[in-house]
């Protein structure tokens, strides 16, 4: 299982479209080239670093075996560890839970 953080409004858009293409906060897959994800151990730190001011936030639980696009663990820039990146849209069927964490 990998995890992806998104805003409820962005998730509603994805449900309507049938695919999730939000890469990270305010950035789309088409702009970034991949969708930012985290492991179970990583997502709490991502919330602290990048979403501390978010009043509404969902944690998408993504079954990586249901992805159509490549999943690559990469260490980019000055990141202390590698993170999972999905190089394509996430099918709605791959999201097994959308958990409200805020």
C-alpha cells in the first residue's frame, strides 16, 4: 500500500473523471510528470512539512498492484529518502480508502 495526500475538492473532481491526476498540492500530473506518494512511515512527515496549514485533507490508500502506470521509488533533490512516484494517473479503483485526516 502506498499513500497520497489530496484535498477533498480535488478528490471529488477525480471521482467525477474516473482517474486521479493531482500530483501534489496545486500541481497536476501533466505539470509534474508523476504523482507524489508516500509509504506508511513517510506520510505523517509529509503532512507536517507540506500540509501543516491545510484545514481539509484526505489520505488516499492506494493498492499499488492496481496501478496501470509505473511506480518508481526515487530520491530527488535533498530528500533524505526515496519516495514512491506514480508516473501516470491513479485509477479510482486502485484507491481502497479515502481517509479524512483533517
